């Protein structure tokens, strides 16, 4: 019963805090309207150029490859720490995981995704 009371008090206080923050924002907001303030990216600076900038696809390819190998290291780090306790099945699973990532790397190399031209 004590836990439910604590939970109820926490929910009530967090709801009151959220309502207080919304009210504080409404009370303290800047009310003067202008064309610059109402424009896109309303930071108060006059827009001087189009915000849509074209990026080359090669940047996207490098970002995707970086994310793939970054996620690989995140998944392999706990495995490397507990490799003794996991057993042979986990080692085989890790090698299958590494082989799938290497297959993806070889496909990217064959499609010439990693060329900076």
C-alpha cells in the first residue's frame, strides 16, 4: 500500500510540475509579433537564403557505413567482456554476426560506395 501512495504522489507532483512549466512558458513568452518572428526558423534573424541545402549522396553512404560499424562495435563489446562465460554457441553466433557485416562491407566495396569521386 505504501508503494501505491508513493506512486500516486509521484504522478501528481510530476503532472503539477508539467502544468507549471507550461504555465510559466505562457506567462513569460514574448508577445510582440513581427514578420521576421513569424517566419520559418523564428530565431529573430532575417532569413537570407534558402534553408534547403543539397548534399551529395556520398556523404550519406559514408554515414550509413559508419553507423553500421559503430553499431557492430556496440554489440561486440559486451560479447568481448563476457566471452569466457558465454560458451561455444555464443562464439559461433558472434562469428556469424561478424561474417554478415563483412559481407555487407564487401558488397559496399563491390558497388564502389566507398570511393570518394
